[in-house]
C-alpha cells in the first residue's frame, strides 16, 4: 500500500476513485454508495463491457475467450479513465495487466476491497458468477465440484494479490455493512485531504451484511 505522503503529492488524481478486488468483494455495491456520498458518477467496468458487446461477462469468456475479453477491458478502462469526478468499479483481474495498472495509478485513487475465499464462495454459490469461476479456464477445463471451485478462488486470489497490493488503501469487506465500508473510505480520503467530506450517517445505507 502506498504511503499517505505519496498520495497527497498527486492532487490531480482525486477526481477519479477506482475500486478493485476479487469478484463479489463488494465493488459495485460499495461503489454506488460511495459515488452517492461524494456526489460523483458511478461506472462499473464489467457492466460497461456487457453493454457494449450485448453479452454477459461469462458469455464473452466462453464465446470469445479470455484474451479477447482482456483487450476489450483495456479499451473500455481507458475510455472510463478520461471521465472526471467518478467512482469506477474494476473487474477482479483488471489490474493484472500492466497497462491497466498504470492507467489506474496515474489517473486516480485506488481502493481494494478484500475478503476471504470462504466469503467469496458464500456470495457466489448461487449466482452467475459461480459459472464464470467454474470455467472454462485457459486450458478449456470446466470445474464441476464445489471443492474445485473453492480451490480455484484461492488460487486466483493468490495470483492477483500482488496487483491488489498496489492499491492506495486496502479494506477488509468481510461481514461489514455498506455504510461501514463507505465510512472507512471517507475517513481515508479525508485524512489525505482529498475531499471536504460530510460524514455519512450509518442509517444512510442498509445495515445488513454486504450482499454482492
């Protein structure tokens, strides 16, 4: 994680806030709430890709392949990075690409939402994201058992951790409410004098555990 001094030296980066982290870590849910609190626009990178191609992320991977998806992802991220005053939720693997990492580093503040493999599994077990994790992978393998999928989640988190570690701040989103996570982010931004912020009351967002 970068130091506060390094961040404060780059005041031009404050108009864009990027949320990164593994699938189902809460990027979209938190991003929407954070954008509302800061009076910024919100964009979800995966949703932007789906809108442009008219397909779900799972369908793009299955029909076009991972390499095709990553190229489209890079193009759409570049387009979004030209926005001003926005919160942008990234895909789980976006920052594995060095060009994408450079764009995020130069254009805005990066915040990583972290949670455990067990919590990720609980959040995706009955969703479309389970099918995306199950594959096929780059070797064409499709996982069928819960234990195999859980191991893949652990492996992917381990692979992506070095890129997540480049974030300006890392926040554990496990068992926290949306409001709690947003408050942590606001406190971080305020401590770095990025924004003149008004504290968001706990009642502003649902008090239940984060649902992704």
